[in-house]
C-alpha cells in the first residue's frame, strides 16, 4: 500500500493506517448524560449474526428507514431519536445496545413498576434484537445528596428491589453507585448512580460506561468457567491414562507399538481440546483484565455497611477466574507431559534400533569375513585350476614340437615349466587383486 499524500506541505506522506489508528482512541466515546437519566443496556452474542441483520433491526426504529448499511462499518453508531438516543457497538464476540432517555426522579422509588412501560422504544424492539442475551442492565442515574448515606441506601433498595446492596463511593466522592448483581423478573439487572447537582454530562457518561462495561466483561469472562468444568473430567482421565502409560513404559510391560498407539491417541485428544478451547481461555483472561481495569478507574471508596464493587468481584469472580486459569495451565502442562513421554519412548525405540543395527552390522561383518576366507580358498583352487590348464596346453605344445621332429621330451619339458607356470598365475592373480583394491 502506498502512503497517502499529506494535504500539508510541512509533512511527508501519511502512512495508510495513520488516520485509522489515530482515531481509534475516539472510536467509542462515552455518551453525555443529562441527569436524571435511564440507561437501558443490552449485550447479545453476535456469533452467526451478520451486520445486515443488526442493520435491519436498527432500521425498525422510528425515522431510521433510510439508515445506510455503511453506517455500521466502523462498529459504532449513535442514533438520536425523539426523546432518547440509541447506541450500537459491535465487538468481536458480542454487540451492545444502549438506550438513554430522561428519567423522572420519582420513578426510582417505584421498584415494582414495569420497565417496559417506561421505555420510549417501539414495542418488542428490545425483544427482537438479533442474538442471545449476555447482559441486560437498567441503570438509573439521578441527583441526590451524598451527605446522607442512609437516605441514599433507602433509595437504592427501592430501585433494586430490597435485595442486598453492593455500593461504592466513586472517585473523590463525586457520585455513589449501587447494584445487587441479580437478574430481576423482567430479565434486567438494576444499577443506581446518585450524583450531586452540577454533575457534568460527560462525567455521568463516563460513569455509566465503566459500570456497564464491568458487568459486560464480567459475564464474558465467566463464559470460560463452564468450559473449564467440562474439561475437568477429561483432564483427570487423560492424566490417569498418561500415568499408566508412563508406568508401562518404565516397566517395559508393553510393546513399543502399543505404547506409541496410546500416546498418539492421548496427544490427539489433548491437542484437540487445546485447539477448541484455547481461544476461550485467552478471551477469559483478557475480559478479566478489563474488569480489573474498569474497577480501578472507578477509584472506589467504602460506603459504611456495604461491600464495594471491587470487593464483591474479588470474592465472587476471582475464584472462577482462578479455576479457568488453572484448567488452562493444566491442559498446557498435560500437553508438555505427553510430549516428554513421547520423547522417552522415541529414545527407547532409537536405542533399540541402534542395537539392532549394531547386531546386523556384526552379522554382516562375520559374513564378510567368511566370504573373504571362502574367496581366498577359491582363489587358491583357481590358481591350481588355471595352472593345470596352462600346463596342459604346454604339454600339448611340447608333443607337437616332438612330432615335428624336434628333440623335445614333452614330459620333462612340462615338468620343468610347471613351477614357472604356477608362479606366473599366482603373480597375475596378485596384480589383479592390487588393481581392484580401493585407493
């Protein structure tokens, strides 16, 4: 990709990603909330849900029939409608919908009121959001006097339904947050934020975003817990199988082929589990980190008689995350143990193979020695045979000379030449051997 020519002559051309990366810090700005306000938040899983489905659902809002599908290209969209706003955010695994509308302060005192009757949304619009619900929160943000904690607690119990309250004084005391982390009969969790008069809309927006993100990321982090529990039985069985295989390897009570088959089957099970669940475990750790970051940003202070949000998370969420982390580590450790056991088996097989090769070489060496001795014996016989044929030829030649009238005695001549023939054949054989020897 070629750099983009910069409109100003003072700078070299822009990298093609400069604007995109720079604007990422502004990709999901918090809303500006004018108190009192009601924030209705719904997060749904988007696996198998296309952007077109979400776009078609957003078009069902009043006056949004002409909404362009390109508006959803940046994973963030805020729609301003008559009396309320709708914010859409698409993430890797889930999509968030936030509806912000004014809330009369008196509504907080009516915990039994049907939330559906208070929403300015079209009927059934929330229920028709594509995707299964992960989190649903009704957050009321109102003005109040933070100097009277007992009155605030009574107000919170009315909104939360009288359950046990988790509360935190936020920042330097600029607001107070209450929740119960329970799902009501209408499917929504309830949260309440009380802030003094004069709280800026920007601060209210940041507070609401942090609280809602804490709950969303908490639930997304917990999605790794059922997976960890499901894997527990498989890991226990696999560890037992590996221990038995290692014992058989140590005692040499099974053939190498049987041990290899068992280890290959076990390794396949473990690697399949890693391939299927490693992303879930990594995502759990990432979401848990985000929960911790958002809680730290709240800068909580204790409200007498209650747990803070951070303390509640530490007591309730940390054990689940420890279970997920331990299962992930256990799975990785099991894979390493299988690899080490396989390496031991390979070492044993290699040693056995080397011993077999050594024995084979010894047999080959003995065979070559016997072959050399046999060859030496055959060479001796061949010298005698060749000499016999040469002497026979000389004998017939001597007889021919005698028949021609020459004074030659064939028997004496053949007997005299025999030592010379034997020496000559032997000498020729040695020269051939010398010529065939590798240099």
